C-alpha cells in the first residue's frame, strides 16, 4: 500500500533505489523542490526527477561510505524536466 502523502516521484525513486540495492535509510536524504511538468500523458517529469535523485542518492551513499556522513540530495523538478526535455527525444 502506498502512503497517503507519497507522490509518483517518490514511488519511482523508491523502486529505482531498491532495484539498485540501495540502503532504505538513504531515501530520507532525497528532497524534491520546484514544480513543473513536461507535456506528456506519461509521468515523464516524475521519472526525470526520480532518476536524477537516485543517482544523487548513490553518490551520497558513496560519500557516507568514505567519510561517514552523507549530504541531503536536493533535486529541482523543473530543472530535471528541462534536462530530460532537451536530452531525451522520441524516435518515431
């Protein structure tokens, strides 16, 4: 069951994080800021934000392994949507 306050972004981020074998505790380090959506019937902006956030969490986990403390990972939804919109193009 999905918690009431959980967004599509956090659902996707959790699935990506667990698929890569990430530690449950690091999910609390992910913070999503900003607003905005790419025009799509699919949750493309959620996927963009969650993907970038998951990469950031992996970096935070590496930092924690090396230095003992991990930073908060803050992802701007608008910027991640813009990046996906500029770099990912449909082919046909």
